[in-house]
């Protein structure tokens, strides 16, 4: 019986730590890569989101089935960070993918963390604190998500032309940006083809850099030519592309 109790407590501790790590992983990696001008892009976003939600739900069911056993003090305390991290993680996914599934992901994962907290946390004060924080957070997230999904698609960017550099390291992308009633403009963005790498189910990409922006409210026809490996001509204007 003693061994069984220890095993169950360790199981609960593992659930707390695993959900916290899962919630913190994407934000921490994204922030770290962003410092160096890179972004993390999911290669199969819908599959990854669905699998991750299944993991969260599975851990939550285990926590409910094992709720009669306590967790360690450290595991209970770490749940204070698990819920805010789950909200932050969900927002990172929402802004990156920006569709209904990503919004569902945000709600499901954060609700799972809440259920685990209320079932496993040893401290009543911590549960109450997280309950108050969650109520405020969900009001904000629901209102924000509703307006973002409805009005977030006002800007429509259309790729007009792509011109690859002679050595294939860069691609000049001409974008027509339509802002609806606000007008729009024509942009030229540089994509860094040689500075991307694949990490399992994700891709690390060098962030594109906008090197040209036309007059606001006007759509232009641009003459794009590479004069060298990193020398670009836009309507006769010479631009050196930084590596």
C-alpha cells in the first residue's frame, strides 16, 4: 500500500510538471529564437494541435482518476505557473496560426490545466487564486478572440511575384497589401532561404525583412532584378541585402 501511494503521488507530480513544461516550451523556444531574428513555424499545425490537446485531456483524466492522492509541495506550487503559461502558450499558437482550431486549442489546454489544479493542488489558497485569475483571463481571451477572428482578417496580403537571387540564398517577394477602407500599399520582403532548418515537426526560419514599402494607398507595378548575389534593383533603386 505504501508503494502504491508513493507511485500515485509521483504520477500526480509528473502530471503537474509535464503540463507545465508543455505549456512553457513553445513560448520559451519562440522568445529565444526571436532574439536572433528567427521564428519557429509548425510544419503540420492541425495535427500537432490535435495531438497536443489529446495529451492534455489524457493527463487531465488521469489526474481526476487519481485525485484522492496528494501531490508534493513543489508540484502544487508549480501549478501557480502552469495556468498562466497555458494561456500564453495558447496565445502564441493563436497568433501564429490564427484560426478557429488554434482558439479551441487555447481554451481546451488552459481548461485542462485548471481541472488538474483543482483536483491535485494541496493548497486551497492557490486554487482560489488561480480560479480568480482564470475568470479574468477567460473574459479577456473570449472577448479578444471573438473580435480577432471577426476583424483580424481585414488586412489581405497577396503575393504578386517572387524573384530568387542567383545563388538561391534569398527570395524577393512582392506583396500587395490590401487594408480594406484604409487603402493599402505594395511591399517587397526578403526571405532567407539558406538560413532555415527543420526540427522534427517544426521549422526554424529566418524572419523576412521588408526592404521596400510603396506610398500608402497606392498599388505599384515594380521592376525587380537581382544584379548580384545580394544586390537587388527595385525600379532602378539599388538595395544591398544584408545576410
